[in-house]
């Protein structure tokens, strides 16, 4: 699996390279600035891009904007964004087109090799990998919305795990309940949020996130 990596901090970039290579990823390019990232994404056509939000020269949202531009040129390009903090605007932009694998992780998560590598693989396969803190903030932001207020505590737990990209089987194991119970909770969630049920895990997660984060 070929990866384009963009991170301006040398030690973190080097650590990510070593971690990914240890799990049999091929680093097609590792860059430290926006222009080089844009060029690498165009030339290398990677299976997945792992991108820091803030890159030189602007140190604002250079990395994200390069990734979004690449997704416009190559719809569905899997992108896993790394950020120091939860920035809801960036999460919205990343999820806006609703196509392809997407992920948003806080940088302190990358020190857990298992979780990070699992997130990269999930996004590369077209799935979703959202940091629990990002999901919590999106949920909190809309906590006063009437449909969300109608969810039970258990349904809210299931929704958070769905948004992280977990399957019904994984949710059942996490909450120590049956898959049938998860399916029932999922059906209730979609009904209360006026969202049509779907067997496509990625599509249902993106739909839920789009609903939670709409203005």
C-alpha cells in the first residue's frame, strides 16, 4: 500500500515513516510543506495520503487544502488528516463531499501504533476513522438539537462508535451487547435522525456526521 506523508516536524515525520514501513506500507513520498505535498499527490497517485493540517508556508490549513484539491482532481482519494487540536471547520471540510475514505486523528493518537495503522488501513479501504474527541465535540455542538436530544444514552454511545467507523460487530464487542441489539439501536438512530438506513458503513457514518455538523 503506497502512502504519501506530509508532516513538517522532522522527528514526527521520521517516526511515522518508520512505523508505517514496519507494517509493510510503502512510503511513496514524505514531504514537509504544501507545494511538495501537492506535487507528490499529483505525481505519485498514492493509495492513501496522511496529511498534517498545518504545513509551511502558511502554517494555517495548507495540508488540508492540498488534500482537498487532490480529491477534486481524483475523487475518492483516501485522506487521513492529522491535527494538534480538534478543529471542527477542518472536519466539516474533509467530510463535505461524502466520497472516499476519510479520517481525522489527533496527533497524540499516532503514538499508539496499532490504532494508527488500523486507521490508515481503514481509510485506504474507503472507510472512516474519526478521533473519538472529534466525534464528542460534534455531538456536543448539536446536543441541543431536538432529534439528538431524543436519543437514549445507549443510542448515543452506538452513534459515537458508528461515527468512529466501527462495524456492528465491533460495536457489540465494545459495549458487550449482541449484534442484534446494535442493529436495533442503529435502526432507532436513523429513524430519530430522519436518515435512511444503509448497509454501507462508510456512507451511513458520513451521513450521520453530515447531519450532526450541518448548520
